C-alpha cells in the first residue's frame, strides 16, 4: 500500500510505501524512462532448516503447519511516474519503521 502526496507547503513530492519486515538489502530502486521502479522482497520468518526466532538453532524436520497464513511473502513491485526532467540524483529515500519514504522535487 502507498500514500502519494504533493503538499504545496513543501518543495517536494512524497511517496510512502508500507514495507513491513522488508530489509534494505531486499529493496531495489531504479529509474527507467521517467518511471521510478520499486522492487522488493518480503521473506518469511519461518522456513524449513532456518531458526524460527532469532537466537534459536535451526531444526531439521517436516515443514511448519500453518493454522492461519494471512501475511504476503515474495516479490512486490510498484511503479511511480516522475516529473519530466527528474534524475536519479533527485530521488531521495529513507527506510524506517516498516515504511519506505521517497521524495523528489516537483
């Protein structure tokens, strides 16, 4: 999900994307023909042969049986049209508290 806004009181346009659980190394930003591409991957916390929680040892055995699985894992993409003349150097980003904030000049 994303909020994309243009506040006339500040000199930039802002996009805020929800990316809970996504690490910075699993995010890619690129600009191609005036379009900002946000590509990311949300990895599951529980996988076979990986520690289920930080600090616990990995265990061999059958896969985890989920009783409910509402969380989305995998690759996601978002495309945002940038204003004409906007360059990669103009786009700034910050990842904090499960949100990716992007901004660039109008």
